[in-house]
């Protein structure tokens, strides 16, 4: 868990000849979280691009569906269409995936003794991608999924004699309480560690747990980042003998190029706010004007994950891929009023009323992610840079993950948006003008009451909100910074609608 430069002295010439494709060819791989967003892309990439022997997928029963039924649902996703277009509809490749029922709530994670012997005899590489990504999860549930379940997986890995590499997916924000994040594990935890916290919770009522939650989290914004931080410390203290690499991706967004540009299968994170904008249901988002957005497309994340798994076969390390209250509430209330009026009109015309609930969901999502959009961090990522330099040109084309090569403008450009009719464009222009007029009047009326001091405390920017800042962005929209992806997308929507008006 340190600098990779010393690795040059350790590797033999024979080991350096063993490239990424050779490492995964005929390998047997164990994956957790294979039914999730990152897990699906990882599974598809392994099957399509590497001649793996077998992929064991640890899957739990869910919604009265067996593990085989859940695997069939995974293969129904459009990202596997490229494999289905291969000879025999991809059946030889799909046959390499074996689902294994798992129960992390039990002391015996895998109940079948046959499956236990099968894993012990074959598994060489493990990708631990499972996680509970709910930001508002209670601490006990977050620790149970992100820490205790991972510990049970690593205890299982200790019984695998042929293991060569384990990659644990953490998050860039596991130490977000620090302004500068190094490629190392910070072991300090409140109350002496997560085990003491869980022991304490066993003696508390639900109300007492809620009251204690802010004290336990401290500077951490939510239970997700706190539990990921605990998991890293757990790995450092309890599993130093295993070849584990800790991989810290930032916010994972829609695909850049693979399996198809813009692909995303959930509405968590950026997609939950961007999709309503594209559909014309929401025209706003806010974030700190000078904050950098730490974000990586899911295919770049998976490519780096695979490269880390290969590199980790030789060494273990930690790696990064790296408002004023009044004004904000005023704008949110204005959106809710519009949604309520729109829903009332829909009810009168026999249509489904859904705009109010949509705005409420977007506001809740925006609140839960505002910490990450309104703050900036500096970080060290020497390991990922050295790993990129170690790849051959062919391997770089196979596993592109250099985020500096991403053209964010083309990724979020207007050609990807659906065509708007003249009526839709006209309606948008009218709505935009109304927002600006009402907002300007309210700002003028309240400026004396709140004074320059209150307005000067503004920490976030309302995009498409009622202020002169919007005009500045529209005027200077030519030189956009890649980090402001939400602002860029919404301004493109404005230009796009005006074009077809």
C-alpha cells in the first residue's frame, strides 16, 4: 500500500511479460455485487474481452427469485447484446457464469459444501463490488453490508489456496472529512472502531441510536462514507496477509463508450438529476461554483478495476481513480408550486399527477449529494498514473481509464438529446421567462430585508435560477469547464430549445 516505483526492482523479466490479457486468460474469478451497476459492466467486459475460464457470481435470493432467475435477469440487460450477437447467441460465454447462493447474514456464507469445495479448488481472483449505497441508511445496516459482509467474504478468501489477487471497491469519499487524501489508510475511528459501535448499539433503543448518529459520524456526511472508511481499516487490521488492493473510485456516472455511450441502469447519483432535465421535467441543479466534480464513467471505472486486479497479482496497494438557505428554499418552493399546479391540471384532464412527487424525489437526491457537489478535495493518485504507464499500447486501447482523455463536452452534448417540437420549445421559453421575472421581483423585494451579508453567504449556485449569474453563464457558455457537467447539460438544453423555437 504505497509507491509502485519500487515494484520495478521486485519483478522478474518473466513476470513483466505476463500482461493483462494473459493474467485473466483461463482464470477463475469470484465476483460479489455482480447484479449491480458496476458489477454488470465488469461481468460483461470479462466475458467479452478476456478468455476467462469461469466466473462465480455470489448472489442472494431476492423478491422470491432464485439465484438462477436473478442471473437470467442480469443477462437480459441491453449491455449483453454484443455478446448475444456472437456465435451461438453467446451461450458458450454465458455458460461460464455460475451463480452461487450466498447469505451474508449467516455465519456460514455459502451453505452448500459442494460449492465451498468448488471455490477452494478453482478461485484465483476476487472482485468485491457489493455495497449498500444508500446515503440515508442507518449506521447498523451500512456497517452490516459494507463492513461485516466484506469481512465474511475475506474470511472465505482465506480458505482459497490458489488466490492471487483480491480487489476491494471502496470510494474516493471514504476519507472526505480530509481536504487532502493520500493513497493510504487512515486508521483513526471514533469509539475505538466499528465493533465497539455495533456492541454499543445492541443496548440502545432506535430513538437513542438516531440521537447518537451525528456524534458517531462526526465530520462524515453520511453512513455510507463512514462504513466504507471502517471497511478499509478492517482490511488493514485484520487481513494484512491477503493480497488485497483497495480501489477508490469517485462518483461513477453513465458509460463513456462501453457497452454503449450514455448507458446507465439506475437513477442514483448524477443520473437521478440529469435524466429529469433531459426529459424537460426539471430545469435546475445547484453546486458550488468553484467545486470540482470528481466523477468517472462506469466503463473507465471497470477498466481501471481490471488493471488493478492484474497489478495486484504482483503487489498490494491503495488506489484512487480520481446557497444561501433562503434563496435555495425560495427556488425549491417555486418548483413545488409549479408541480402542484401542473398536477392539478393533469387531474382535471384525466392524466396522472406525478410532477410533485418527482420534484420531491429530485430535491431529496440533491440534498443527499450536495456535500459532494459543494466541496473540493485534493488527492494523490500516483499509483493509478504509474499503473497506466505500465500498460502496453494494446492494453491501453483494451482498458482505457485515463480520465484526462475524456471529452466531457461531447459526452454531454446536445446531439444526444431528443428533438424538441416547436410547441415544447415555446413552452420552455415561456416557463424560463416566467421563472426569471418572478425570481427577479422576489430578489428585489427581499434584498433590503436580508442585506448584502446574507446574500454574501451563498455557497451554492442555482442553475437556471432567478439571478444575474444565469445570464453570465449563458453569455460565456463557450468556455465551459468539464467539471461543471450539470451546468453544461442544462445550458445546452436552453440553447437547443431556443434553436427549434
